[in-house]
């Protein structure tokens, strides 16, 4: 190791040629202040977690107070007010069919728990064959082995393929403004599932989907109508439906959750990222009573034998409660962003380098027209990222998809500034 080199192995990078990280001195509101004095408007909520604003004093104080009161206890033997309150408040925001929730630490663990719950549900019901899942092409569900199994099978996962369990991948009916083939794509996706079920009716435990927005795949959007048909299909075939709302939860889609926006209750729901307002790791997996009841028995065998060191973290719960207060006090903050995005997109869509414009709630995205193949490794994103950074805006394109996912405190002026920067950077590529 070189004397001046950091020993830190950073995430999701080829360390051999990764540019050195920028040191952040302070994060305040929508702004990241760097050590070299530069200021960047954070247009992507860090890794899709910062919900209200950086450094919100109400959340910071809630965490501080809780840390002085009770920072952590063993959640198998004890409980505490923050967890009890949070459980009740979350359920009050969710479809009425949800009755139970299981705490964990981050999006990946909430997904692992969902998959294990679904699998053990069938085991507990005495059906030993239902182990596999349907997943959607492009879906991302975290970087643990279970999450990778139901996730994207791109370059990311090649070394691990032998370790991943078998799933059936069906096309994701992504749509965008002016798409004329959407009905047909939705039909194909549903038919693909039906076909596999005809071949192996007793093989599948359930279906996992990022509802309304597939995030990591490039903010690909599907319609409510499709989610409705998927629910009907799951009902007809007795499949458990899992919504991974790790990213879409807490206002991102313009409503509290994708499931409240679409009016469709899955059987299992995963929440993380924005749950704590983006302050501390915290996740929850929510399920309906049918699933919970299947785990009740006089023997331990049917119990859900799963826990993490920080399960039910009081600090996470306190942060989440403060964040829920803020969301309730100002629902407009997430409900109003779509209209603002759309006004800017209206203009941007005329640009010859802009394709497949899409918008859902607080999130807007489009593809940059490029000669290279599309996908995560497309180089145009990197170029755009650097040019936008030079103008004082932090974006992190996914391949040739550029997306906007700001914290809810962003002002109209900051938003307009960011769109103007995008337009002028598009001119240079
Ligand atoms: C980010 C993400 C995950 C993984 O969450 P982590 O907190 O990074 O483990 C899972 N599912 C979706 C949809 C995500 O966006």
C-alpha cells in the first residue's frame, strides 16, 4: 500500500482505476460541501435514501435523544416504545391486509427476509415443492446471495452464478411517454408466467417485483394496470406476491407507497432506504396475517429463525418516527414534485439526444441517445456525470439513463437550475 493511499476498499468500483473519492466536509439541505470548497446540489438523494434533506435537525435530535435513553436491546426478549409506535404507525399507512412486521437493517436484509418468509410459508403449509420465484428482467433486490438470485444477472453476478438459486425471469413491461407497445409487453410478461406455471405448477413460492419503478435498471417504469393484472394472476395461482419497495417507499412515487398509489396489496412488502429519512440503516418486512399464522405452532420448527444484531434498533425506530412526522406534516413535499418535473420534461423531450422520457412522482428519467449499446456500462453516463459535476450538480447516471431523484426539500429554483445544466451538458456530448 502506498503511504498516502487510503486503506478503504470502496463499493461498486474497480479500485485499480477508480477516481479518488471527493471528501465531503458537510451535508446540509440539498447541498454537499466538499473539502476543496466546492458545493454540489445532490440530485439523487445519495443512494436513494436522503428523504427530506441532509442534516434535518428533527431527525438528528430524535436519534440523539434516543441514544441517551436506550440505544439497543435484545429484541428477542425486550421491546421499547419507538419500535411499538413505529410498527403501529407504519401499519396505519399501509393497506389494511398488512398486520405484522419484522425489523432488520437494510434493503438487502429486508428482501432476504421476504424470500425466506415466502419459502417457509409453503414449508410450514406442508408444501415442500414451492421453492422458486418469478423475477423480472432488470430487477434489483440487493447484493446478498438471495437478493442476487432474484436480481439482475448482469456482469455484477458472474462469479457467484453457481451459488445462486434457480429463478424464472420474465420480461419487465417498462413503458415511457409515447410508448405504443405497452399493452403487448404487459401481455407477454403475464403469458410468460402462465406458461411456466403450466409446465411446473407446484414449483413456485411467489413473484418478486419492484412495483411501478425498477430503480437500478435505469428507473424503468411500469403501469398500475400491470400490477393489478399481476395481483390477479398471483391470486389465481396461489402465488405469494412480494413488493420490494426499498426504493419506492415513503413518497418517492408521489404517494406514500407504490402499493397505496396503485391500490394493490401484495402479501409481503420490503421497506428500507427512506424509512429512517436516510439517517441510519433500518428496514422492515411487512406481511399479511395469512403468512404470519402459518408460522404459529406448538413446536419451534415452524418459527421464523432469523435475526440480526441490530434488529429493532431504537435509533433506527426513533429516526423513522421523526421522518414519518415530517412526511405527515408536509405531504405536499412529495406529492407536488411530479408536476414540477413534468413542466421541465416537456421542454427536454424535444431535445434530439433525449429518448424514453418517464416520470413517476418525485423521480424523473430519460435515456441519452447514443451510438454504443445501452446498459450500465455505457460510457455516456460517466461523461454526463463529470460535466454536471463541473456545473455544481451531483447526478449518478445508470448507463445511458439519466435520472433525477432529489430530496423533498429541493426548491423550484434548484430544480430549474439542474434541468438547465442537463440541457447545456447534453449539447456537449
Ligand atoms: C437499494 C435496493 C435494495 C438493497 O438495499 P440495501 O439497503 O442497499 O441493501 C433492494 N431493493 C431495491 C429495490 C433497492 O433499490
